[in-house]
């Protein structure tokens, strides 16, 4: 059977270990919250980038159709005025 001093020593060690683990748990929870907020921001940024890409594609102006230019008939060559004798 354990003595009172041994039990007290074990109890102190257990409490010390528990406080250390509690600190670790709270630190881990804080890290998890930070990472979750970063993930949220990254997702929002990614979504915005995708939306921006889609808008850029949609904003392209249609290419104007080329107007068909009617070909001009070449003017008939004038004959030099013949001199009458």
C-alpha cells in the first residue's frame, strides 16, 4: 500500500501534467482557429479570382464584321481625241 506522501506526489505530478496539457490544448485550439480563418480568406480569394476570370472572358467585345466593299469599276480608258484633218 502507498503512503500518503507517495499519493500526494503522484497527485501533484498528475495535476502538473494536466495543466501542461490544458495549456497545449488551448494553444492548439487557437492555432486551429487561425488556420480556419486563413482557409476562409483563401477560399474567398480563390472564388473572387475565378469570378474575375469569368468576367474577363464575358467582357470581350465581339469582333466587328468586315464590311464588304463594292469593287469600283475601272474607268474606261478614254481614247485620245482624234485630230480631224
